[in-house]
């Protein structure tokens, strides 16, 4: 049987958490979602990926990975397929802000003073800063790093490696090549390869419509081509995303 993963807070004892915080270790709080990712990826994709990135960084420097926040902001039709798919469980903005505020305050109460919120679910982006700002106003001795965008700015040669058949744009990268590649690297056992389908919306306006017309939501929930993903490409994403998180932690926490 395998033992506990040293960096995962949920597998640590309270004594180990106390000692890690007292040693000044940073804590990374992955912010994800429970959201449909097509017929081939699990609902916890947006949690598996940021936890995996944080654990990759834990191989490079000591840190603690807090349990991920598993409920995210409401899925939007053009970026996540929307709320009509069974299994997508979301929070409204004010509820998410307060949830993050309470979790961050508890981490500070546990002794951590270097905190990083690491997002994966796109729709969360507008709420992380406010939650950290609320917590910082109550705990001025703590420092918060907000990583809304988990990926670096890729150069053209990097995009060519990630998208050998051509870069379609990040706006269609939901349950498509990127997330499929990362899941093939991190949790291949959860990828239903026989259920994988390439799909696309009939129409993708550059604005939102409420209620969403049927033609802007692919029936599968897949926004582009997961078939273009691979574990090899996933390892590139993992490395470069870990580089970004590591740089943020080392820079702001003087590690």
C-alpha cells in the first residue's frame, strides 16, 4: 500500500499542518469546479489538474497543497457548456467569494502566512482577488498570491508543440486538447477514451446570450478536439504550468 502524499494537507495530521505552517511553508489552495467535461472526462477535471500542478511544484520546493475548492462559479455556455448538463454543481458569485474567504481565513488561523490561490476553472477568475482582499484586510500579516491564469503566455514555438495541427484559440479549450492531455498525464485511469468525441458549437458569438441558444452549446459539452491531445503534450502543459506557479511562489514569498 502506498503511504500519504507529504504535501497534501488532507492526508496530513493536524500536528504536521501546525509544523509546516510554523516552518513558514507556503500553502497553495487549488480553486476548481464540479463541471461537465464531455463524455470522456470526469466532473472533477478542474480539481485534478490544479492539484496535479501544485504537486509537481512540491517536487521542486517545500509547500502544502490545501484541499481543492470543488465548487466553482456558474459554468458559462461559451466557456464551459453552461449549467444544463447533469453533474455540473456551481455557486453564485457572492457565495463563492464568501466560501473562499472562509477557507482562506481558516488557513491563516492554522498558521499559514504565505498563501496562493491557484485557479483552473475559467469562470472563477473574477472572484479570487476579492476573496483574498477580504481576508487580507482581516489578517494584515499574511500575503496572498492570486493566480487567476494558471498557464504562462506561450511563445509561437511552444504553441506549435502543444497544437501540432494548428492553434484554435483558448476560447474553445474546454474538455478539448489541453484538458484531455493533462488528464492523460495526471489521471489516465479517469479518461474514457472510447467515449471521446470531437465537437464544436454551430455558432460562437463574441458576446453572451441569456438564455443561451441551442446552437452555441455543443451537445457533447466538448468545445473542440480532444482527439488531438496526448500524454506527451500533457507533460509539456504540466511542466510549463508548474514553472509559472513556482516562479510566482519564489518571487513573492522570497523562496
